[in-house]
C-alpha cells in the first residue's frame, strides 16, 4: 500500500516549490539589472566581492560612503533630526559587525532611486505574484492530468479503480464484479482551462518588471516591438536613466569619484530607435511631397 503523505509534508513541499520558483525569478531579474549598468571610478570598493556595490544599491536604494576609510556600507541614522528631518549622525554597518559612528558631513549618502526605495523589495513583491500564478498553473495542469477522482469506503477497491481508469484511457471496455466499486463516488474536474490566461498574465508581469528595471522587452525593430501596456522604449530608458542620474548626481555633489553608466546594448537600441524615428519621418515627408507633386 502506498504511503500516505501527511498534510504538513504537503505544505512543506509547496513552500519549497514556492521558494525555488522565487529564487529563480529573483536571480534572473537581478542578473539582468546588474548587467544593464556598470560603475567605474577610483573610489570603487576595494577588496569587495564582484558587484557588491550594485547589489547593495538594489537592495537598499541608498548606500553610505565613508570619506575617511573609503568604505561603502549600509547605514542607519542616529541622533536628533533637525526641522527638515535631517539627522546629524549615521552608523555605517559592515557585514562582519564593523560599526563606524560618523557625523553626517563625514559620509556621502549615494542614492540609487530618488526616494531611497528598495528596488529589491519591489521586485520581490512582483515575483511573489508571478510565483502565485506559476503555482496555479501547476495545480490546474495536475487537475487536468487526473480529471476524475473517487471516494471509496474500502481500500481493496483502489486497485480495481486504477485498472478501470487505465482501461478507459486506452479505450478498453470496463467490467466490474464488485458492487462496492460501482457505488464509489466520482468527482470530475471542472471543465475550465485557464492556463493560457495565467501565462498571459505572467507575461504582463514580466514586461512590467523589465520596463521598471529599464530593460526593453521586445524586438529591436520598432515596427515589430510589442511591450506591455503599449509602453514605448523611452519609458524603459527613462526608468534606468533616473537611477543612473540619481547616483551620479549624489556622487558629484559629494565629490566621490565614481560614475554609473548604462551598458552598450540598451544604449545602442535607444539610439537605433531614435534613428528609426528620424528615418520614418523623412520617408513620410518624401512620400507626402511625392503625392502632392502628382496632384499638381
């Protein structure tokens, strides 16, 4: 007899599945974003893991640069705020437990987003919704793989019912010898199949995420490109340049020698799009002029 799985075990399996989906999606989008930008300059973190600064900016939305030690560390404010809510002191906190107490003037607070909001937290919420949809797809797929279930009072009839299902699946006549089997209650899965709708919804979420991260979702050919909510390429470009401009402004204002730039691929796509618009306008003008000449 097959071992029955406890409800608690099913819950654990579901959580493990959710966590696996979530980690895969988060890693994918974070890799895309970190590849979309690059940071250069002599004040970059020394002896830090690769992409440390990018990861902290995405996670926190802002990071502190200690002007004495040149360390880039997350921070918390301390002391009393002034009339505008600006604190006089900060604590820079390292992964190894290092804590640096500084006056606010001794630290450059470099933002990645204007509101110092965590892009990672926003991405996590969006991915949670996608995972819900993925779990729903799996649930409905399983339901339609096993469209009929039975409720029996005697375990000895389970094998008979399994044989019946196998015979039906290959078109073989079913013969019963037990009245108990014939009296088994049958539950048929509902007829609605919405996996395609769930997949479309996931695609809309994915396009929204890519657009927010400044990564164009679509074909480089303007005439073929399709984006969620009919957003133009400029929207994605503006999104990533907002992050870049915010970082660079704070670095310049605090005389921190670093610079964030966009990677070449999306820059080229943006320039190509602008050039395509110019070419299309020129072609339209030439066609209109030709039509006017023909009329004359």
